[in-house]
C-alpha cells in the first residue's frame, strides 16, 4: 500500500538541535541488547501516547466546530490537525517492523495503518470535488456524503475504506480523509503557496452540510480510537509490548531496525518523494495529487517527521525519552562504522531540514525539480535517505542483525 505556523517551525528547529545533541551522547560501555529493546519500546510508546494526546486536542476542536461552525473554529480545527501530525509522523518508523500497526494474523495485531493513514486518496469517494478534477482517478460519480442511503458511522466507514480491499484509492477514513474534509482540494495553482481553500460554510449552508459534519466527527473519533489502541498495546504491560520484550533479543532488534530501514530506504524516499517527482510535469501535474498531505500542503512536515522517526530509532531518543540505542551497539562493536552511521544520519537531518523547515510547499518544490531532479532539495534528501538505509543495513550486519 502507498501508503506552518511559527509553532511548527520552532518545533522543527528544536527537533533538529535535539537530534544533534542526542547523537553526540557518550556511549555507555555497559549497554546491552536487552537495554536497547526496552528503550525502543519506551520510545514507541511515548510517541504513540503523544500522537493520541494531540489527536484528542484535534477531536475537541473538530467537535467544537461541527457543533457551532464558525470560520474561527474552522481555522482552529485545521491548526490542531497540523499539530497532531507532528508526533504521528515520527511513528511511521515503526511500520514494516512486524509490529501491531501493520501486521495481521496474530492475536496482538491491530493492522490499523491503512485505516489511519492510507493515501493517495480519490477524494470524490468521500465528498464533492471541483468539476473536471476527477480526471486523475475518475472512478466515482457519487460520494459517500452525497449518498443518503449510506449510514455514516464508524463501522460503515471502516468497511468502506479502500472499497473492501478492491481499490486502494477509495480511502474513507484516517488522517487524509480528515485533511480533505478540513481543507478540500488544493486547486490553488498557479498560486502554489496556498493549501486547499474549503469554506466553513460547507458545514452550514452548503448541500449535505449535516452529513459532512457527521462524517468529519466519525472519522476523527475512529482515528483517536486507533491511536489509543496503539498507545495501550505499547505501554508497560501492554499486549504487544509484552510480546515484543519476550522475543529473542536479536529478533526484536532486527524487527525494530527493519522499520527504520524500510522507511528510509523505501516508503519515504521512494513512494513519498520519488514517485511524486516522477509524476510531475510543471505546476498542477499528477505529482501534486500523489504527495502525502496534498490538501493541507503539509507534505514538507511529513517528510521531516518521517525522517526524524528514523533518527529516533537509530539513536534511541524521542522527546525526553533517551536511552540505550542501536547506535550504541554499533559503536561498541566498530567505532568506524558507528561514525559512518552517524554521518549519514546527520546528512539526512541537514537535507530534510531544507525540505521540511525552510522551503516552499512540497508541490511547488517537485514542480521545480521535475526537469532536473538530482539537483533539487527533494531528490537530494532522497539520496541521503537511501545512503542512510545502506548504513543501517551495514551496521545491523555488523552486530548480527538482519534487515532486508
């Protein structure tokens, strides 16, 4: 599956600085693999707990808006979505790690990633779109919101997600469904500095206003519930944490580092960055539809936070949680390889800082890069992420772990 504000700018600078500080911590010569496993679980839990807490704030703002729609409350709801994406973006590094987020068939499996974060989406599946803008997908002639025969509740919308597995663009739930319902389509080209311009009156005087508000609340509640489940299963004594800490240490560590390797070398660098660039021919190309948060123009932050999540796994640090790490084990075994790993991580942070903090929106960046992609900040970040994946793999092999 393919799956800012001054405050956000300040947060990103803090994250970048803290990354440098954390990565230069002196190695503890007594660190063990068991220590690293335990600290990784702490990092995972805390980031999911923060995501859940931020989503609760978003839920409150959305409920306040739907119950009494005003332009000011609409703006607040959107700002809380942006803020909630910050911690969640860093949790992406736990995907591809045989964990509960995207593993099926085990008693501890939640397998909620597709329900929470599926993309790209055919927005016509959910709600109205501007006439003629359906061309990139062209599948749906009637939306869920416009079809009064469809009951809007959590069970129904969850079942409709990806059309029961038959259409991966038929996304009905999750972050990007909420994003679309808040921003609407981004039809602001050639003024590409702007995000989607949905009016709050879509929830007051427009057709299907009541169903639209109900839909927004239901999918938000479902996302909050899924994040709560993830935080609970990773807490001390939680269902999956108990399973994870009971694994052979090498198996647990291989799974943990596999997630970082997957995001760095594949999901982020390839699906979320190369694919939009390759599908863009100037402003307004298909690449804009394929960017991760295309309605809110928040893809820059997605890229930054996804990369930061990889760094968190390598160095065992998230927020105030900081302990024994994969990097520590590599440093104990071979300081030269550890230096190579750290240098690659530092290069990633330097590159994604340009994309995520100080640049124009992602859709404009890829439009400018599509004719000569190797020289632009997006593709330079791709190269750095792939190099980091190579160093993760080499480092894992050195300490007896396997990633692929």
